């Protein structure tokens, strides 16, 4: 239909390293941002282990620590590209707070008040969800637990 064609004319789907996604500009040099951005970031996939038991052979708890920095970079880039008043949805298939809550907290701090976390539960009543957590322990590469990301040895934050 024509309405669907009009909507799709304003849609871009990419498979690109989002940490380096280019900033687009008009011929006049005006920044062309995005009104809506879906950041479906790389993750450890621990949320899919129940449905994909073969993944257990390649999954390691410490994988979340190695992905955290890249996830922050992707969301931070989305924040840079998002128009004022736009929306960003951050998505993983992980249940690990280091890949979810910790990424959001870090990026909200870096955003210095320009972004806010929205509760969309009333807008999406059928979505199965649970409240986020405010504190958690972080596992280092050697299997030791630390009280926070900042407490991890620097080598484990790479």
C-alpha cells in the first residue's frame, strides 16, 4: 500500500559495526540524525540458553565482561546520532546486568542529563518483563566475583 511505502521510505536497516556508524549530513552540512534507533547489540546470549542448549558448549559467564565496553560504545554512538526528542531502544538477549543495566547506567551518566530512561510498561502491557536491578556482583575472567565493574582488575575490563 502507499502508506506502507511512505513508512518504508524513512526506514534504514543496516548490518554495520554500530560503534563506527557514520554521521550523515545534508548537502548543506546539516546533521541528519535519527528519530528512532534500535540498538540490538552483540551479547553473551545467556538469555537464549534455555531455548538453544547447544550454546552451553561455547558460553562462558565472563563473556559479559568482555562485551560490556563494546555495548557501551554502541549505545553511546546511538545517543550521538539520535535527534533531540527521539527514542533509542537498547536490546540484548542477555539477562546479565553487566550487559543491560550497567550499560544503561554508564551511558546515562555520559549523556549528562540529555537522556532519560522511560518506563514503557503501560505502552506495552503484553510484554513479559521484570524490573531492572540496582546492584549485582561482577565475575572476573578468573571466576572471582567483585562488588562492581569499577572493582574489577583493569585487565578484566578490556
